[in-house]
């Protein structure tokens, strides 16, 4: 990459002769990077969602009276925090 006068990075031109196979390899490299990025993003999302799913599973076993009390406390705390801003 080179930087233009306005500070925007522009690709450095590659000189040489391309063959069909070399272009196929370039496309494969880009595609593989896209797949790795997608997989990495999904792994990060899963890391965030897994504890939430585990918590939902655990909440299924909480006594409903206790759950309602906890929800009221949580709502009250949320209102208090919103009011303090």
C-alpha cells in the first residue's frame, strides 16, 4: 500500500505477468481469508451467546416466586441507574 497526497491508502500496483492459475490462487487466498474471518466472527459471537444460553437454561429451574423478586430488583436498579444519568 502507498499513501496518496490526501492520506488515503492505495494498493501498490503489482507488475509482471499473471497467468490464469496465478489469478486463481489470488482469488483462493482472498476467499480463504473471508472464510477465516467469518469463522472468527462466529466464534466470538458464540463466546458471547454461550453464557447467556447457559443462564437461560439455569433460569428454567429457578422458583417462579424467586424469579419475580429478582426481576423486580433488577428493574428497580435499572430505573435508579437511568435516573442518575
